[in-house]
C-alpha cells in the first residue's frame, strides 16, 4: 500500500497535517506515516523507501518556508502545504498554467485529485504573448478529457510570472503550482516565486517539481 507522508516543522501544525493526510489517505486508499526529524535531511530517500505518493507539510505563521523548499527540491512526488487549522475539502481546484513546458506535469496530479474528490477544475490562462501557455493548456485539457473530467478555462489578468499568485488567491480549495526549475540571482536574494506564493496562500497548495521522472499519484 502506498503512503501519504506527514512532515511538520512546527509541532502545533502537526495535527492539521495528520488530519489532511488521513482525509486524502481514506479517499485514495493509502496509509499514513510520519517522517521523523532525523530523516528530514534525506527526505527524498525516505519517500522512495516508504513508497510515498505524496508529502503533506504542516506549517504556521512562524514557519521558515525556504528550508522546506530546499529539502523538497529533489522529490519525485508532489508535496502539499497546509497551514495550521486549514480544512481539506478539495471541492474546487485552481490550476494555473504558465508558458513553461514542465507545467504539463501538473495535469496528472490535478486529474487524480479531481477524480478522487469529485472536484471542479478551473484552469487559469496567463495573459502571455505567444502560444506556449495555450499549448500547455490544450495538452492538460486533452488529458483531463481522457479521464472524463470537466473543467473550465478562465482568462487571467497576470502573465506567466504572476498567474500562480492570482490563482491561489481565487475562490478555490486547492491550488496546484510548479516549483522553480532553477534558482536565479533574484530567487537567491528575494526568494523563489513558490516561497512568495506559499507565504500568502490562504488555501492548501500542492507543489510539483519540474522534472520528467515524477511518480504518479495513483496507479
């Protein structure tokens, strides 16, 4: 049986992380296991050895997000940030899509959650020049159609650099974003875009790493 891993940097956020993990595990027929602090440094190895399909991370207002992002950059599974006291209903999923090709990796995870939780899906289209984002949306849309899932596409006000922040502020229960492929100088000085999104998010946020060898959430 695959596992939902629970990781909490702040002890008072641990009950929320466990509650969310148990909700997901019950629906998706997974087990739940907590990651010990001694395994934080080699989280990617722990995830693979325990056949984890997802990592749930409990945080609160005091949590320093960047060390967690550094810890999770090597994961081949998505990781879900939940704040202390948040509920996980997953009725509405916000899926912002950018011009970057790796955004297509968000599609299978969106489909898995939507299928298991009977969620509605809103794809946020950025206000970009060029066709890259449109092609990514078409690719994800075709995948969702093969899963018999309905979705709608809404025109965003922001371009690819801001569409994820716009989506996470929408009326949704879960937002799916991508992690930065590489950290540039601005990311190192000011923090990567996912850290800024997670700092301001009022809903659970699922983060997907930009790599082509990701594990599926469900078989």
